[in-house]
């Protein structure tokens, strides 16, 4: 019998481990995540009729216990804050559900690592930016996420992805790959080589600011792409930020840059129409307006000073990672054809160019909202 069949047969048994309020009626595949296996559990309870059950991919997350520890500390902290100072609108935090014997996870006979998270009722997510109002809500969601943990000491959470978003480390890896690779020149490859070469000193800008004490270490989400924001299906307002596996100590600038990089490129990351790639400053203004409405409470003058650099850096960083992977033979990112990562790198570099060409306008947007 295959392990997949065993898991299918055991799903109800596994879900039962977390069902403290009612009996499990059904377990069905849920969502479209690329890493973990996710299921929606339906209970016969009136109070809580659903929860989310996940099998953690331990090939990607080698220390799942630490992820659960982080998640528990984060969600308990935010829950307590919201209890003491309720918001004037709906906002929910995915909670870690305990097993029958008060554990945060369950390891079954096959050695698979399972967890359960509360379900955000009456909500949905989107893969593309709908309009400016939507952009403001995306920004609000990230700002609220940062605001609610701005008083949680970063050292309380483990660094579950060491080196993640540390651009100088990606640059060093790129240089190591380049040194041992016989590069096949082409106009596209030459463009990328020159693009990186022109920006090697820029790669250090945020890490240097952190080392000099200009930017404080805080907690960050790590993957604030727009489809990790849940919207109320009735009001179309943001109600939660999900996918908390990458929450860890870092700079909020990485989150701001990543959110804007993914949200302000209407052409998308997979386009091969490179001339159509641009950074939409209207969407940027919408996201930042929503973000700063809540984030002003904890941001410093230096945070504002380096905000543009964060936006520019994360687009460059992702392009650098795609290009390094292309040169290394496509070993990290999944590809559909051999030139896929090269094409992805060019999209991010074109986006970086568009950001650079609008530096004055982007800095003015940030300045005017302070």
C-alpha cells in the first residue's frame, strides 16, 4: 500500500487528533499551495465548523517544530493584543490548534508532520491586483501585520530560514557560480551580466544600514505576496494575512519591497514581453497609503529614508537569484524550459530599471505620506 493511500485512509484519524470541538464529518483537499499538503476539515460543531489540516513538507522546512514554535508565539501575542485593544473592523489571526494531548503538532505512524490551523470563515484571496482600493487593502493588511508584532522582541522567534533576503549572500553565491561556469554569451545573458555588475555595491545597502544600527531588526512575514492576504467575501476588506511559515527576524523593508514588487508589476513575473514590464506607481501609492496608515505607529525616520532602496533592492535580488540559478543549471527554481530562469531574471531586472527610472516620483510618494 502506498503512503499516499495510507494518508488518504488516515486523514479522518489524523484530523480527529485536533478535533476538540465536535466530530470530524469530512476531510477534503484545499487550496493550491506548492509546498505543504492542505486539507479542509468539516466538523459537526455549530461553534467552529471547519479547520485547516496540513502535512508539512519537511524537505523544505527541516525544523518544523521551530516553525510551530514561532507560529504559536506570534499568534498568541497578536491574539492577546487584539483582546486588549480591539480594532474597529474585522481582523483575524490564524490560530494554532492543539492536539488531544495539548501538542502543537501530530506525527503519525509514517513519520509525517501534521498541524491544524483555524479557518478564516467567509474569506477569499486573489492572485492579481483588482484595483487601487484593493491595493490600499493589501497595504493595510501588511501594515496591520507589522503593527501587531512591532512590540514582540524579534529574538523570541527562531530564524527558520537563515540567509533569506540577505542580498549580499545571494550576490556571493552568484559570484561563486559565475566563477565556475562556462557562460554561453547571448544578448540576454550579456544584459544580465552587465546589469548585476553595475549594482554589486548596491546589494549591501540594507544590510549595511542594519549593521550600522540605522535599521532595527524586527519581525517580518517573509512572503507577503498578494494572495497571502485574505478578503472578507461580503465587504471585500482585508481580514487576515496567512502563510506564516516564513515569519522570522528581519527587516520590514524586505516585506515592503516584496509586496510592492509582486503587486505593482501588471505584466506579471512570467511574461516574456520584457518591454511591457513596468512598475505601476499608482498601485505603489495605493499599497503604501494603506500600509502607512497603520505602520506610522512604529516606523522611524530612517525606515522612511531606506524605503525606496527596499523597493528597488528586492526586485534586483529576485532577478539575481533567478539569473544565478539559470547559470547553475536550474537547480533551485522549477522551470518549464532551460531558458525559463533567464527570462524570469530579465523581468525582474526590467522591473528594477522601471523603479530606478521613477526614483524621484517614488521617493516623493513616500515623503508625502509621512
